């Protein structure tokens, strides 16, 4: 089940352009991913960038910060405009930075997301999930994204930065606009919406930071207070500038929201569409952790990563110049038959499962443990409450290449 039904011709792959994808790719990229792995696992694009699809290649690139940089100023200058709102954000935040900024910010975030700190978040997470389930109880129809999946990470990450509850409403729309600007190609409207979202988000956070400076929170649980105070700074290490502070707060809210919303929404859709796997999980609830890992592999919330070469390299027999933008196709790497047995099969008991949904190496997602906990609790408690849920006609994909998820997922909570 779920094997690719569309046959992709070799000539379609060798001429594949991520910036101008063929019709149907955004809705169902997986046949193209499978063909890339066979026909062109290293594919030069018309603009000179290169698609990399094999699992082992991505794994090696993620681990090598000498030959492969996360700094995207050269690529983002032409895309966003040097000095623009989106350029400032995406070249300052953790994911697109190299040491020393990456080292400083990651250390602060990691120190606030220890196993002990995350364990302390679990009761609040369970309370949030149960309140959402209570609110949906008895409804004739719900939207599993709007009413459930998207609300959970906004509340959890909002708690992490101690954003007042009555100030959280705009966070999701800002996040969608800013991350949407990372798509391979943008309309003028998308670009303008992204710039506007960064400006509005910055203005809000500047005010929040001023309030937090006046009344600091508990640095053990409040990441914003830790960032302001540059907690865990090493002797002689430079502190965060105001811009670095603001932009990395935006990053924390955006990254935590997007990944977890898609993880939960994709999980509910996949279990519905694979009733044998759903029935097995209901019968063997101890499989929830490997089930979450399989959702992450099979429908990775983040389908693409990027690196830039710092020297001439050779990958898959192809020589790539210094300064080349690499598109790391996570969605394809997680279907690589050299690593995964029957990769097109959704198997909640799959072990081992060396997926790259959270990237790898020094840039492995700093919030992966929290995202896994959110996915686990959301899915297991939803299934326990509404085991007979049905997804109805009208599901709407997110419509993006880089991030894989749903914009809307209408459902009935009881089998018809």
C-alpha cells in the first residue's frame, strides 16, 4: 500500500527543476523522489544549484561543517534582497548560521531543553491536549489541523518563551508566512507577506523582550530570559546582539510550530489511510514511539534542507564548485532502499529507522525531543479518545514543497 502509482520517465528526472516543478509534484512528490534515487541522486539544476537525494550523502553532508556551510547569505541576497526583513531573519537564525553564532545560540537552547526540563513540560502538554480533545467532543465535524494539530505547538512553544496567552493569536500566521518564504520559488504576494510577517513579529518581540528585561522569568524554564541573560555563555564568548536575540526567538516559535503541526496532522492522516496500521497501534499502544518515528520518515514534516559548499567537492561522481547551493532532499533520503527495507511501506513497527527528518550532525534539530514528545502524546491521547475517527472529503494539502503537511483536515470523530 502507498506505493508510487505514477511512472516517471528518466527524461523527466534529468530535466527536473525544483524551482519550476512539473504539474502534480507539490501534491505528490514521492514518485519523483523514488526516480531521483535511481536515475539522478545528484542532479544539477538549471540555476546551478544541485539536488542531493541519497541518504548516505545527506548524512555525510550534515556531519561535515567544514566543507558544507549553513550560511545562506549568498543564496538569500538575490532571493529576498540584502538587508530586507526576510534576509535579516533567515541569515541570523540558528538554522542558517555557522559558528560562532550557531554555537552560542544552540548552547542556550540546549541548556533549556534538557531531559529534566522537557519532563517538566509533560503535564502541561497533556493538559493542553486533553483540553483540545474536550473542546472537540460532540462536534459534528472538526478540522484536525485548526482545532488540534496547529494549536498544540503554539501553546507549548509559547510556554517555552512565556508568551502571554492572550498574545498568541497572530503567531501561527506569522510563522506560515515566514517559513513559506523558504519555498524554492515565490510569488510577489508571498514575498511581501513574508517581509510583513517578520516586521510585525519583530515589533511584537521587541516589546516582549523589554517587558522581560524589566521582569525576568525563571531562567530554568523561560528560554527568553535565558537568551536575554546569555545563560551558558562561555568565558570570553561574545553575547547575543539585540537582532540575534529577536530573530532567534522568531526561529524558535516558527520551527517548533511547523514541524510539530505537520507531524501530528500527517500522523492522523497516515493512520486513517492505513487502517491495518491504525488497528495494530490501537491493539499495541506500546508501539506509539516507533509509530511517531515512522510518520517522521514516511511523511517528513520538513522535506528539504540546504547547505553551501565551501570548497570544490565530489558527490556521486559529480564535481561541484565552491559556493554551490545544495538542496538536501530529505523526503527522498528517507525512502532510500539502500537504508530502508520496503521504503514505500508505512510500518509503525519499523526498526531500525535511521530517518533524517530532524537533519543530523551539529545542526540536528535542537527541539527534536520536545517534538517527539508532542507527537507521541497528541497521537496516543487522540486515538484513545476517538479511535473511530474518519477523515472526510475536503482535505487540503499545505501546498508547499519544503514543508509537508495539511492546511485543513476535516474529520468526523466517530465512525459513520
